[in-house]
């Protein structure tokens, strides 16, 4: 989500002070109207990482979407283009079956995708089905192929997994800080553009809930509470993904950034602070 311009507060992207201290790449570089896929991000990220390596510097790749890390470290096959008519049929089927029925149908050819895709994520559910319908091969199988952008031995991984109670408290506090920092203005600007609600940027945590408040459908208190709950759910999904897909990654339980960084550097003496 931090790819998208105009969402600095909503996505907790680096502040101007932070970007002045060290070079940052790909943050706020994509228009919210342009929905990027993991494959498109992977190509852009690979170019950036190659450039950093060419300058003899270390790169720190950060984020919360596990599939992107998997693509970077395990590889991502090029999925063939899906014909427009197949995409249209998949959208129509979703509208007719509803999420539960559509997910149940997807679970037959691609059970891993049906489990992995979060509730309410219409875009990814439709994408998984349309790939299978067009190719006869589940999207999960396509994603298992390809060469990793980061070769083994070139990177050190770590999963941040602070205690859940403290993590959830930070999630709740974050929403109040977002409101104070201008999150409502960011959502108001998005609403003014009348973008497709199916675009990834429109699914950033807090957008839907705060948009409901700005539209007069919810009080600010109710909107913040709903966004807090969704943030906690997202954090739980992150933890579930890491425990399933990143079992061999070392864990850091510290909650404070300076201590996290100290422990991360201790994992690999070759890293430069």
C-alpha cells in the first residue's frame, strides 16, 4: 500500500524527515488509480535492488504483505494474460454467487488460494478464479514457479512478531495518530476522485471506514473503532502468514524500533549499521 501516492498517513509511509536521513525507494510513486499487481511490483523492486547492489550498498526491504516477500525470495512465474471475456465472466459469477459461494467454488481447484485470500478481498478472489478458468492451472501453482529475485545467501530475513497484546494496543493507538495526522484529508481526496472501490489503494485499512464517516453514514468514533478492529485483523493475518510461510525466519519480539534494529544487525555481522 505504501506504493501509492497520497496515502502517507493512511499507510504509515516514511515521513519527510525519515526520507531525508536515508534514500527510500518506491514509496508514494504510484497513482492510486493505477492498481499494481505483485508481478509488477516485483519487476520494479528487482530493478531498484540491482541498482543498490551495483552501488555496493545494503538494502532493507520492509512491508507487511507476505506474498510480496515470497515473490522476492521464492520467485513468481509469469501468469499468462487473461482474456477480457473470461475476466468479465468471473466478475459476473462473483456478483451472482456472492463471496461465500464464489470462494467455495474456488476452493475446488485452488484450495490454498481460497484459504489464503482475506475475507472481503473480491479482487484477489476473482483474480484467482479467472487465472484458473483461462489456463486450467490454479493461481497457486503459477505462483510457485519462477526464479527468485534474491538468490540464496544474498539476504537475511527477519519477521517482527511482538507480543499480541502490545501489538494490538499499538494498532489502536495508530488510528488515533492517523486522525491527528490528516487521514481524513487523505480519504476525502480519494473520495473526490471517485475511484473504483476495487482498486488496491481503496482497500487500504481505514479508507472504507473513514469514507463512511465522511459520507455521513457513521460517526467519527464508530469509524475509528471499525478501522481499529480491521487493523487488528490485518495484524493477525500477517502473523498467521509468517507462521505458515516464514517458519524458518528468525523472530524479533521487541516492539521498539531501535531495539528491533539492534537485534536485526546482530543476526548478520556483515550488515552495516
